[in-house]
């Protein structure tokens, strides 16, 4: 076996281990479609309040989750269209999104 082959066999497991560590320690990131400077969660309105607001506007809310400091809403709007919309968690005002 040549010296290069021996070196490759010795380094390969280390490279795989480093890749695994990098993947496992990479934080989950927001989608980047919208971000909100929303402050501490103690000042946020609840998702139930947002759900009621949207339901009163004729929306059918399917799911609400946090993304980028905003509430991300998956719903059917009052026109029957599937929507993914973002709302500021303090004011519950719609947040403009960036194009994908």
C-alpha cells in the first residue's frame, strides 16, 4: 500500500465524523420569506387570537407556526385560495414576504 493510500484510509473516517458533526450542529433556520422584530414572547398575542381574527375575515386556518419571529399561517383565504401568510405576533398585522 502506498503512503497516499494509507493516509486516505486514515483521514476518511475523520472527514465523515466532521461532516456528521457539522450537520447535527447546524441550527434550523427560518425560511427567510419574512422576519419580524417581535421582542420577547411575553408581549406576543396568542395564535388563538390570530385564528379568530382570520376566521372572522372568512379564512379557514389550517396551521400556525413561528418562523423568523413571525407567525406563519397556512390557510384557505376568503377567496378559496391556499395561502401561506406571515403576521407580526404583537400587532397581528400581515407582514410582506420576499419572493422565493
